[in-house]
C-alpha cells in the first residue's frame, strides 16, 4: 500500500469500517511511514475535537506551527 492509498482510507480505518485485510495493510504501512502516522494523528485530532465541541467541552489545541508542518510534509 502506498501513501495515497493509505491516506484515502484513514478515516474509515479510524472508524474501524474496513475489511480486516485492508486494516492489516494500513497498520503495516503506518509502521513504516511517519508522514502517514502524522496524518492519522491529525484525523484522530479532528474527530476528537469535533466530538468535544459537539459536547460543549473546552479542549487544548496543539501547536499550530507543528500541525501545519505535518500537513505540508504529508502533501509531498
């Protein structure tokens, strides 16, 4: 699995909505690819933030500079 394929499936992976074979491929890719791990961390942060905001709780945000750097690296 390459980065494009993995990134396309990360939301469904997070939601545990994929076939077991695809899950294994994504897990293997994430063990080998730090940029995709960063994107998965961002997906997790986005979902967590949305849940917390929906519930009206206050959350601490990550360092914006670091977040933009990770997104920039992921696009290359």
